DNA sequence: AATGAATGAGGCTTCATTCAT
DNA sequence: TATGAATGAAGCCTCATTCAT
C-alpha cells in the first residue's frame, strides 16, 4: 500500500520538480527529461499525470495561485479597522514572500510566456492581480473614509504599493542586485514614503 | 549602389526583425526562420551578420540600451536645479516610452532569460538600471539639499519612483489589463502620491 | 462461481476486442490500451492471456480461421452431386459472410501485414485459401466429369469465382462504395456470367 | 548547378524511397529514418519536401495514381470498335502491371489504411476504381450494342473482369502463392471463361 | 486472476547551424 | 553578399511491456 500513497503524491512531486526546473531555465528551455529526473521518475511517468509540457505549466500556475487570492482578501478584510497598520503588514508579507525564489517564479513565468499563452496571463490577472488590487483598494478606501488617508485615487495608490514590492523582487531575483538593504529597512522606508510623501 | 546602403543597414534590419519576433514569442520560442523572413532575407543571411541566436540577443539588447543611459544622466543633471519638476518629467517620459511594446521588450526579455544568461542580466543592471537609479538618486539628494524634499533615503525613494512605472508597463503589456486610466492621469496621481504621501 | 466462467471466456473476449480494434485501425496502429479497454479489463490483464501484440494477432487469425476450412470442404463434398447448385450456394454464402466486416477483417489483416509476417500469410494461404480452392476445384472437376460444365481449367475457374467475391468485399469495406446493387442480384448476375459467359 | 537538378528531383526520389519502404513494412511500421536513408538524404531532409509521414503517403498515392485513370479511359475509348479484343488487351495489361510489386503497392496500401484514412480510400475509389469501371462498362455496353455480347448487366460484368485480376495480384504478392501458371495462360483461361462461360 | 503504476526504447518532428554555389 | 539545400542534435510524446501489490 505504500505505493498508493506515493502515487497520490506524484502530481505534486512532479509539479515541485517542474517549478524548480522552470525557475532555472524558464519554460521553453526546460526539458521534460530534467523535470522527470528531478521528480525521481521516468519521463514517461510524467505523462501519466500530465498531458503535455504546457499542461504542466498550467497546472503549476493553478496550484501556486489558488491559495493566494483567498488569503489576500481575508487579510484585507480583517484589517479594515486599521488601514495603515494593515497596509504595512501586507507590504511586509509580500516582500518577504517574494524574496523566496519559488514564490516569485510564477509571476516571472507569466511575464516570460504571456506573449504565447495570453489566456494564462489573463487567468493570472483575473485570479490574482485584480483580486489583490481590489482588496488593497478597499483598504485604501476604508482609510480615506476613516480620515486616515487623504482622498486619493485608490487604484493609483494600490499601484504605488505594488510597484515597489514588485521592483524589490525583480531587483533581487532577476537583476541579481546587491542586497545590502535589509528587507525590514526597505519596507520601513517604502511605507514611510507612501504615507508621508517626499515633501517636507 | 543602393544595395551598399541596404547592406549597411542590414544588421539593424535584422535586429528590428528579431525584436519583433522576440516580442511575440520570447527568445527561446523565436525561430531564426521567422526572424529572417521578417527581415526579408534568407536564414543563412542572418548568419552573415550574427554568429548565433544568442549573439542576436546580445546585440539587440546592446543596441536598445546604448543611448538610454547617457540620456538619463543628462536629463537628471540638467534638471538638478528643479528636482520636483525633473522628477515629474522623467516619470512622464518613462511611462510614455514603456507604453511602447518595442521599448518594453528588452526589460521583458531580461526577466525571461536572466536565469540562463546571468551575465546579460548583470550587464543590464550595470548599464541601465544602476545608472538610472544613480541619476535619480542624485536628483533626490539635490532636492533634499535644496530643502525641497524631506531627508529620505534616496535609494528607496528611487524604488518608489521606478516601481509604479514598471508596474504600469507590466500591467499593460504582460497582464493585458484594461487601459481605462489615461497615462497622464496615472502620472499625475503617482507623482502626487510620491510628493505628498497618503496622509492628510 | 460465475467469475470462473467469465475467466474461462476471457481469452475470447479479448480476441473479440482485438478484432474490433484491428478493424478500426489496423494492426500497427492498434493500441493495447484500446484493446484492453474494449475487452473491459486492464492492459496488464491482456498479458495474462497473450504474450504480446503479435501473439494476439496470431491467435486471432487462428481462431477466425479454424472452422472455415472444414466447413468449405464439407459443403463442397456434400454438393458434388449437383455442382451448379452447389457453386451458386457457395458463392451466395461467401458474399453474405464477407459482407460482415468482422468476417472480412482477417483477409484484410493478412493483406496489410503479409509483408512483415510472411509466415502468417503462408499459414493463411495453406489453411484457408488453398483448401477452399481445392474444394471448389474438385466441384468444378466433378461438374466437368458429369458433363455439366465444359472441360475448362478448374484452377482458373476457381479464380473466376473467388475473384468477384473478393472484389465485392473490397468494394464494400475498403472502398466504401455505394451498395446500390443488392447482394442477391450481385450473386445472380455473377453466377449467370460464370455459367453462360458473355457471348450470346 | 548540379544540385539544382538534384533538388528538383528530390521529391520524386523521396517518394520512390517511401514506396519501397511502404512495400516492405506497410505505412505504420515504416520509419522516416529508413525512408530518408533509402533516399540518400538525412531525415530532416525529407521534411524539406513533405510535411509529415501522412503527407508522404498522400503524395505518393497521388503520384502513382495520376497517369492511370487517363490511360484507362483512353484505351477503352480507342477500342470501342472491337470490344472483345480490347477487353482481352486490358486484362492482359492489368495483370502484367499488377504483377509488378511496385504497382500493386498502392492498392495494397489503400486496403491497409482505409480504416484510418477513409478520405484516401474515397479518393482512390473516385479517381481510379470508378473511372476504370466506367471505362470498362462502356466497353461492355458497346459490345452489347454491337451484338457481340449478350445483354448482361455491365456493372456486374466489370466486376467479373476486375475480380480475377485483383485476385491474381493478391495471390502473387500477398499470399506468395506458387506461380506455376504462366500469366499468358491465366489471361487466356480467364477471358475464355468470361466469354464462353462454364456451360458446355 | 487482476491491476494501477511505471518505464525503456523508439518514432516523429523541429530547428539552429553549416555548406556549396 | 546572398541563399537554397542539407543535416546533427535534440526534444516531445507514445506505447508495448513489466512489476509490485
């Protein structure tokens, strides 16, 4: 019966392996051979669980994405009472998470393949990005209503939050820039700017 | 002797073609056949000017990059007298430019292939990103010295500027999001937030 | 103990399934998966009864063939007294039978694979075709002896009988030709021609 | 310039090779490797001229077929004056031709693959078989009109002619039967039976 | 007897690159 | 300079067959 359990775990093991290989080489240059080897099974074995390399990509993105949207909305709603603190909390969480290569892999894949698989990009936008943005926008609106924030445009404000977070991840994982600034300091500085602005 | 002129223009025509094809399919999925066809020459013809597909990629990135760094530094220096106006000007220019797919192609390529060609990513970071950031940081520092800005961390401030600009490009070209917000308004809102912050 | 009986029937069920699949796709393109599925068992189950796909082919041909030779000889011998009627009877039976796709499948398989399995072709020729031809030839000879037929070459006469029968099957199953001529009429016309010839 | 001529001949060389390999192994078991090797080029070279193995099959059948239909009709029309002699002539030609394995290959391929490529079978029926049958039927009708033949059913008569010819080819190439009867005698006997019938 | 899981071997097809002209 | 022709080296995927339970 041991293999029963193994078999049940296989798809996830394969997706883990695929994630690793995709991170290293990107989708196109990834070889099914390597994914199989990394998963510890034969190449044909992969096809027992996934129809094609593209199917693997789609399944992977789905899996990585699915828990996120709900979490984001939950946090945003839970924190409506104290928008400022919640904003700081979410930015912290996002930067921490995205500093993990495996977490940043999906957005990066999306960027790389959106030209050829526009529907995947659409899926990601709908399921994750728009959800996240809506949650944040609600938070900003709550802050405005409470008088904690100026009456700014919530959508643009959300971009002002997400943008630097995204940049931090790109800087680290894509541009391999020095990491001399500790994350905590990055967040502190970024939030301070967001709240107080540049002007004296 | 018209062909002389044509011949001299060939490398650029080829790079133009390569850029188009890379935009559509990404580097790995791009076929030399397609690039040659788009350039209006034979596939073998491409190899008269470029040694390999990778060489094409490197040459393309070099070409697209070369004028930018100088421009950025020049603008930043020229505008040191009025940091706020210059910041607004640069953000406007960046968003406008990046709304052109052909301009955004290079950063996008970098993101996609940095895993396999780390030296290209390093090159891009050194030549463009760090240069741009340095120019902007100088501007911020000038503003602080002048008393126009609070004594913030210049590096983080630069990230707060670049991040939203980058996000705008990703949103448009990768995520194919709606473009209901006109660029001018995006810039205005973003700069306002940056200068005045969220707080009332 | 119903399963005991089922188990005993398994090989036949598998061969039935194989026959169906071979009819649809031919031997080479047939997949063991499909055969197993059609037989209602697992793929591995097929291998409990047959060593290989080729073994399946051989067993199938054997099974389909075995009763035929004896029948043919029996009919031919029983009808020696009235050669003309017996000829008509046999032609009728042959055309009827071959109008069933499952019956024609074996000759068709033989045609398709004789190049790669010459021994199967030889087996089929020896066991079926030559037997049938011998039986028919005997009938013709009997007719000649009786004065019912002209002193023709029996072997060629047999070909003149089998040929059109074979063609009728090819026309229907391979060429998918219109079936506007009812079988009875085909037989009647064919036998009339055979007996009376073209000349007035 | 030598290669110019070579290149022009390539498709035909490849089709020749494919015909050989198809004869030996059938369509499914044929390997593109073998076809390429037989044609004296690389496997990739085959794909310069044909899109796929299936395309090769279709092109081959087209090529082999195209001259035949016209020839048949021409002969039939030219011989309308003397139907009996023309019938004998055509039977002779057909049996001779089909005794060549390369000529019989196409009908044999059709038989083997008609299940999976019904449109090819339809094409063959329309272009070749129905054309041939129409030509022969016209001849028979002419004979009847002239009083040379009895008023038989022309279509069935055509089957009585084609059937034995087909059988002769099957006997030789598929069943690998002895060839003790010389073709000339086969034809003579077959035609005699057709004209004069079995009855005394 | 029966099967879900696994795989080795191999086939088709693609494509960056080279060569002969 | 320019290219049509050609190919070696892969990569994806399939499938007959075996194994562990």
